[in-house]
C-alpha cells in the first residue's frame, strides 16, 4: 500500500496550494485508510469473503453524497 497521496486538484484543474488544506486532507485520508484497513481485517478474521469485503468498501465510497454539489465552495 502506497503512503503517498496525489497532488490535490480543484475542479478547474488547478492545484490546491494551501498547505493547511493539503495537510488536513492527508490527515483525514490517513485516518480513513487505517479505519478501513482495520474493518477489512476484522471482516477477514470473521470469515467474510475478501471479495465481499472489498465490494462493500467500494460500494460505501461510491455511495458518498456531495452535499456541496452545484455550490461554489470557499476560496483558495
């Protein structure tokens, strides 16, 4: 598993350059990665099929809702 996160881009393709925003984004995703890894391992230990665990986790991400769709978010 790679520890490197991508360069974060805005909808217009420009780079998110605010150091604090990038730091928060990376910390949030590090936490999500660890929680997801823990849940995945728990499922495996409880004899859930690996493919079913992966499918459930993918579905969870696919079902996330953007509450800001159609609205312009904060500056910078």
